[in-house]
């Protein structure tokens, strides 16, 4: 199913057709079939979860990074230090969907054997929606905590500043409660950079104070971050002179700093800056902690107490009777169900940019 919604500027595309198209694009760009499929599945999965900022809007930029040599196909996570219950991995600038998947699998395996594992990952290509990796750990019955940064990508102004110093520095936690797992996943910036991309292509507008210019004035205009661009042009943050604001004033700014220090400095992969000369691509760092409730001997009580508490929290009287209190992860589950049934909505300019990338690689796209 593929159809256009011209009256809203949105095109609905079935998840299957979209994933097939994206897979073909990355295969044509030089990825092996397995890696192309993994990249496509993770990107479309982000759209299904309602996180369009980490979905297929990234396709043209990923392909451009491949051409520039800033992300490399066919790489594996390399073990740098192995302490059994902790490990340091280097992603060799490989696709994050491949590298992070390997890192998470190793963390889950070690935590399953030892009760806990800490994985320090550096030099990975853009890993996408971090909550997806927390969901993978949940499926194995594990608690997981993830601190993430983007080396060489200052985009966010610290609280009280107008200059870029932090990356969007995501943070995620997964809690495996019975029949009600909880996943918290957010950028420490007021909006993820991908949401600025989505807005720039005609998608959901930004909050009015999401960005800040060098004059200290807040804005929702993506040009503040990207400068001038055409409808299907690549969005490059180096084109603008503004910044994204941290969420929650000093609280988000402080958490961003911790993400940079733990995912960037502790992993030895590098923080958002300072930069020496023009930036040549970006890499993600991720410090992940995996905990097995079964090994700690607290699983039964953890699940009982945790589920009772969660139910009590969600049972609070809502301020709007038509909008019940939700747990982290509930909006993603609802979005996934709706978009699998109805199709993935893409702004027409987002789809046009993907089509242009596909045509440049000789890949046919749905009519």
C-alpha cells in the first residue's frame, strides 16, 4: 500500500514497502545484504515507534557519509579490553545499526552469564534510536542503562549559553516488568537533531523555544541550525550559526554533560568538542550497563514491587479525563500498532529526498 495525502503534505507508505526500498538503497550503496537489511529494519522501526527523527529521514545523509568515507560498510565491533563482566569495544566507524547491535548482544550474553556487564563502545557510526537496544535487553529479561554521545558533533548550547558545546547526548533505560516493560529514551537536548531535520522537510513543527540564535533569541526555525537549504537538500548543521537548547534548563544540561563524560571521555572515543578544523563526520559512543534481576536474587520482589508501583503511578487521576497517564514506552507501542496498520507517514519532501538518493543509485521506488 502506497498513497499520497496531498492535502496534508504527507505520504503514507506501508512499512514493508518502505523497508524494502531502504534496504535496496543501502545494498546499491555498497552494503552487504544482511547489513542493508539491518539498517533498513532499524530505521523503519524508529518511524514505526513514532521517532521519525531517527528513521528514514536519515537515509540520504547516511549514503552521503558513505561516499565521504565517514561511515564504513562491513565493519565489526573490535574488542579492545575484555574484563569478563566489562568490555571496551571499538566500532571502526562502521554502521551503528551493525556495531551497536553487536555491542548489545555481547552485553546481554555476558550479563546472562555473570549477572551484570558494562560495555563501553566507541567510534560507532550513528546508532539510531537507543530505545531499540533497551528493548532488545528487555526481551532477554535484563535491566539496561545507556549513556550516549556524538563525538565531533556540538549542536546543543549549555544552560545559560548560546554557543554549541554538547551533542544531543541521548539517555535510555529499560526496566523488564512482567507484561508491562518500561523504556525511557530521550535526547538531553530539547529536541533531537533529527526532529529539526523532520521539521525542515515540512514535518511536525518544533516547539517555539527549541533553538537559540547567537543573539540569544529562541526560535523554532530550522534555518537557525542549518542555514539556507533547498527542499531536498541535505541538512548540514555546519550551515547555521544557532544551537539546539538543552531540555529542562540546568537539569538537561547537567545530564548532557554526564553523557559526554561517560560515553565520550570514559570510552576514549571523544566528546562533542573542541574541534580542530572542519568536522569530518561523526561517531557515537555508548556506555551501557546490563543487570540481570535473576542473578541478583531479587527478581520476584523486584517484579512484584515494581509492577505494583507502576500500576499505582498509572492509576493517578489524569488532569484530562480523556488522556490517561502513560508509562514510558506506551506512546511508542501505540504508534507502532497504528503505523503498521495504516502506513508510515512521511513529509513529501522527506520522501522526495529519499527518491532522489534512490535514483542516484539506480534503485526503483514505489510510485
